[in-house]
C-alpha cells in the first residue's frame, strides 16, 4: 500500500536525532523523498558533523525509501538557500518543509548572556524563517508561471513558547515567535497553494530530558511510551500529505496519544469609557476588575488552573 506522502519531497531540519529523526523516518515510510538536514552539533549547537544526518538517510534508504543527507547550518541564510536547492536538484521538486532544528541555552533572565539569547534566536527563529523564505520563493515562482502548488510548511513551536516556562525566556520567545510566524506566513502564502502550520510537541529528547521537562520514565516492554519522540511524527506526516489541504495557520499540541489544537490570544473582558480618553488615576478600579473577570494564563500543559 502506498503511503499518504507517496511521491512528495520533504526537507526536515534537525532530523538526525529525537523528534526530527522520527519525522524523517515516518515521512520516508509514507513514501516521501526526504532531505535529512542536520548540522550535527550538540544540544547547545556546538560542533558539527555530517555523520548523524547520513545515518538517518541510510536508514530511510534501507527501508526502501529515498533520502539525501544535508549538513547545512540552517541559521545561515545562504546555507538555507543551498538546502532548498539541494532538494530541487536531487529530487526535482519540493513539496514540504518541516522546520524542526533547535538548540538550548537555558538561563534565568538576570543571568543570561547576550550570546545565549542571540544563538537561540538565530537557530530557532531565523533558521525557521530562512528555510521557509527560500521554499516560499520557489513556490511563488511556480505559481507565477501557472503551476499549481500543494505545498506545506510545518514549523516547531513549544509549550514554553505559547504558555511560558521559567528559565527559558530566550527559547520561549523564539518558539512564541515561530507560532506567530506560522500564522502570518499561512495568510501570506495561501494564494500560492501553500499551507503553514506548527506543532508544539512534548517528548523525551536530549534537549528535554536533562532539564526535566518530560518524564525520564521508560515504558516497559510492550507498553505504550507516552514520551517517545516517534509519537509526534504521524501528525507531521499527515500535515505534509495532500490530505491536510485547507488546514492552515494552526498550532497543534502533540504528545503521546494526544493531539490538541492550541487556541491563541483572544480578546477577554473589556471596559470602555464611551468616546473619551481614560485618566490614569481612574484605572485603579478598572484594571483589577478586568483581571478578576479574566481567565488566568494557561499552565505549561495548556490547561487552566
């Protein structure tokens, strides 16, 4: 039986380990030709090697799929362009980009160094924007030439970005930016036949486990493991597939056996003065009343207390 991504070409960044590796392997099993991109650095972004990406590409090929390894550093705008071009040159097409690459520089705000902020923004936010930019330019050109696109961008946000997590002002801000970027890009690219969505996954990876953000418990033999990174991949494969046409601008929370739609900022309780400017000294009785009527911010699990 053909997979739901049969004949499609997809780039997956950060695809050598963890959640990204699961995406790449699942896309290969669903029939996609996969560009397995990974800089090969450690969890902090240091180092770099081609071997990790090549190992995943080899596994896809061993299972009967088509794959190409790419060690490009997607935080470099020119390297992001080369990544997109490599898909076009080797497979003759590009149907989807899965932006997954990321690093950690966790630190409390008062202790954070400038480089720790900049590095996280560069890899997560700029890396997502760069690969998406060059892919979008390709799809726009196709549309201008009269070709029909059925293309996808799937970005990776986080509960830390959409709900907040202590010690991650840099990471959370980048992930919140990716969620907003996805919603805006969805509006911009719809005219070219491109959908843009994001996921906020929770799983056991080398980025999450040391910080204690997911359980380190390992399921017993034959038991379902709710923290296995491979649990995230089926949703991503479906979003890459033609079956997801028309679904765009959404953020999905995914962990274990659960898929949920994250609902973003919306207008809550309101007070209006009736065509006049508020005086600052009036607001002491207004703002606390609005807060009392409003829901609290959701916790990291997305639920209200």
